[in-house]
């Protein structure tokens, strides 16, 4: 209860901020996307990671206004970068199940993107398998896709899912979960699962990205198997917009 009230106050006082983690196309070495990750800049406790407050925000329903604030901040940042002359860069935003269940979700997202004169194609919405699997959510997903947003499945392979859904869901991309990447050169089963995911993505014409890549062994395995998009500490940690700007400047 206590933390719920302070979360509400944090929203009023605008204490949330976004760090961005680059997604790298390994062959070209270029940053081709960013994942937006929320932080709470607490006046007494400093930067608080999302794992410490997102679950409470979800339980209390505050994730809905917080998630909307995230999207506003991301769109404002994207607009600022464009006005500064940077080429458009795709930014991925995490949606929570509660947000996804909002009736007017599509209208609200559309409004925020329009207010900032953005191309919906530059925004990627990350959902999880459990969210995607709900029958009544597929219309929402289709609507968002029709508006031009990119849709990705986060933490792919870790929740309840049926491969048949990949056939009918309007999805653009899957993100291989860090738990599988962790097993590279340690556990043949993890490697086998990654190879199967790469094959599925290839045959279904889906983009695929590996998350949580930390070691050169992991990177080599992925490169040897044609997984070219990487998000992980081996290249970049999540960081503030000003740092990202320097990276983008270097590659422009
Ligand atoms: O503490 P750590 O940075 O590992 O936590 C990351 C977790 O927080 C991930 O599961 C990520 O999806 C979630 N997360 C980060 N930013 C957001 C956000 O803006 N909205 C939602 N719903 N989840 C987020
Ligand atoms: O669950 P989700 O995929 O939305 O959240 C991504 C989380 O993974 C973020 O908290 C981000 O900081 C973390 N992350 C990204 N790359 C790495 C990595 O290479 N190693 C570790 N340990 N965490 C990572
Ligand atoms: Mn994510
Ligand atoms: Na993930």
C-alpha cells in the first residue's frame, strides 16, 4: 500500500525516466533499434530498477498510467532526435498485460504517436506469449499492426504458448529470451532450442533478436547460425538518452 501511494506520487511528480538499450546488427555494426526500459528516479533512494516496482504497478493497476507515460516519453524523445537530424530509429516499448487489456488502448497509443508526428512503424510494441495467446486480444493486436506498429514477442519460449499461434498472430519479430542465451556452450538443449527458434523465424519470415548476450562465445554461436540482431551487455547496457545520442552521432 505504502509503495503504491509513492508510485502514484512518483507519477504526479514525474520521477520516471527511460534508459535505452541498443540493438545491434552485427554484420554492419550499426545500432538499428533501442529498447526503452523504465527507471524510477526516487528522490531519496536514487535510481530504482523496474523489477522493484513494475510488479507492484501491475498489481495495483498503476501500470496503465505509468505505461502511457513511458510511451509519451519515448515518442517525445523520438521526435526530439528526429528534429535534431538523426535518421529515424525504431524504439521498442514493453506493454504489460494490464495495459493490453485496456479497452481504449489502440486509440490512446495512436493519439500519442500522432501528437508527436511519428510514423507508427518506428515504434515496436513488445508483448509476451501469455498476452498474445488470449483469443480476445488478437483483434487488438491486429488493430495495432494495421495502424503500422511493429509487434514483437518478448521472452520468447518461456511462457505458455502454442506454435500454431505464430501462424495466425500478426507478429513481426521474436526475442530469444536471455535464459536460452545463457546456456550457449554450457547446455546443448539451450543451443538446440535456439537453433529451432532461428529456423522457425526464418521459415515464417519473422525477424529475430537474441537478448542478454554477454560473452564472445555466445556471440560466435549466434553469428555462426545466422542470428544477426543482438541486444546485450556485450555491446551496450541500457543508458540515458544523452549517451545514446553520442552513439547515434558516431554512426551517422
Ligand atoms: O530490473 P530489470 O531491468 O532487469 O527489469 C526489467 C524488466 O522490467 C523487464 O521484464 C522489462 O520488460 C520490464 N520493464 C522495463 N520497462 C518497462 C516498461 O516501460 N513497462 C513495462 N510494462 N515493463 C517494463
Ligand atoms: O524482460 P525484458 O526483455 O523486457 O527486459 C530486458 C532486460 O534484460 C532489461 O532489464 C535489460 O537490462 C536486461 N539485459 C539486457 N541485456 C542483458 C545482458 O546482456 N545481461 C543481463 N544480465 N541482462 C541484460
Ligand atoms: Mn522487453
Ligand atoms: Na526478454
